[in-house]
C-alpha cells in the first residue's frame, strides 16, 4: 500500500521543506510505508529495503529523509544523446526513427557484467549530472524533431517518479516514451510505471534462478511476473532482450525453457533479441559471445515457435531482418542500425499475404541511421 505521508523535516541542503524551494534533485517518493519498528519500507522493487533516518536503499538514490522516502536524483541526468530506436533495442517500434536517450545514476540490480557500471554504480553523480526537468526533456525532443524519449543507461525503475513525470510531459507534446529496464519492480508500482510508457525493452537476463541470484543479485520470478503483467495486462509495446553469456545462460536446455515460457505465457509475437556479451566490470575473465552462438540461439527460438527473433551487438544482416510470420516474406532489412529495405504497408501489413506485423509501423521508415549525437538539455 502506498503511503499518503509526505512529511519531510526542514533544514539542511537538499531537503524538501516549507521554508524554501526544494532542490531540483530531491522529491518525496511514492510506494513506501512505515513498518512496525518505525523503519520505512520501500515498496518500489522486490528488495523492499527498510530504512532508518538517513539510510539509502540498495539502489543508492532512494533515501529516508525526515520521516519520508525521497528520490534524490529527480531532475538530474547522466547525459543526453540522440540514438537510433534500434539501439534500445526495438525492432517493431517505428523503425529508423531517433530517440532522445538519458539516464540518472544507481541501480537496483548488481549485474557482475554491467556495461554501464560507471553510471549504475555511481555514488557521487549528483555533483556531475545535468539538471533537466520533465518539461525541459520533452521540449528538447520536440525542438529536435525527435518522436520519442528513452529512459535508459541505468534502470528507470529506481527513478520511477522522474520517469513518470517526464512521460506525462512528453505525452502533452505528442512525444512517445520508451523504458529500457530489467523489470525488477514490485507489483504495487507496475501499473503506475508502465502505463505512461509507449514501449519497453525488458531484459530477461537468463532463465535460471541460480544465475539471477549469483550474477545479477535479483530473482527470476519477479522479472517473469513483471513481463507477464506488462504483456498481458498493460498497454505498452514489449520486446525482450537476453545478453548471451558463454557458459552461464546459453545452454540449449535453458534457452528452450525460456522460449517455451515466452510462447506459452506471452505468445509467439513478442520480439526477442539475443545480444552478444563483451567482457566488462567484474566479468573480464569471461570470453565474448561468438556469432555462431548467437545464430544458434536464434535458431532455437525459431524452432520453439517464436516469430520474431533478432541478434544484437554483432554484424548479422539476417539476424536483423524482419520477416512475415505467415509467408516469410522479407519486410525489413537492417544493417546494424540502418534500414536497407522496408516493405511494410502503410496499414502495418505484409504486402504479400496481408498479415498484420505486430508492433508500431509508419508508412515509411525513419532515416536517422546509425548516428549517436550528444545533446544538451
């Protein structure tokens, strides 16, 4: 149950109080309650951190201040960049268009291979980040002619209030929003977080509870519950990504179990991306994923009955190609983040058999290409 309490004691830098304006990067949070011993429990994610005054949760950005739970990074970002939408990765959401990407700091997972650990593990980022209100972000996307904003780089679940406020500001200006997340969010906050999002890519990091616990510090069952809820009860377009790590989550048995679960619980039309692992952070001793392993994972997923399976972080035109699920006609050909061929009808159907291609497609693809352009907000 979300607490209605929002009492924050006055005084001190960065505190929200009635004596003066609050700093841009501190907001009273949602999804918390006071437990029997007087501690505050954060209900945003399954960790359910219980905090004394001045303590921060595992994510490091949610802190108890003056009897309330506060988000300490509201209005601050680790930076902004224009990216191709395919980089998120999303293959069935307005192909070829640009997206304004940003993140904050911290994370509620502890992935040993994190490729953004400078951001997700940051402990002093509030001194370095750019200030940007939701209106600033939506206005910047609009002024650049960019049709969507992505919450990425670190997991937007931990800055959910900021992401939701930004999504609403974007909606007012006709700008779409995308959440790139590991899906480690509590049931009480799922609808609040995902409802304003137009699309999401959720990391399904493997299909083994022991792998999740040892390598990410999280639990598989909570992620599966989130994915199932968003696909079956939410309004958000969903694609999934699995970073394939040699020897850890790439066995044929686990891959078939994962694909079987997707097929039975979500349906055959949810796109699945297999991405290549590169040694990073605390897993420098693990070799990179071979292209053949990615291709084999894709073959397994197709054999199991999934319709749209892609490879990522490697050069693989076939693995980036979208085909009709019924007649197998080539509909979209990609080379990295460039659209080489686009044959989807304006009504989103296959020109050969008329089957609807699941997702969101325009009459023509975007032409942004593979660029990444840093911007100031």
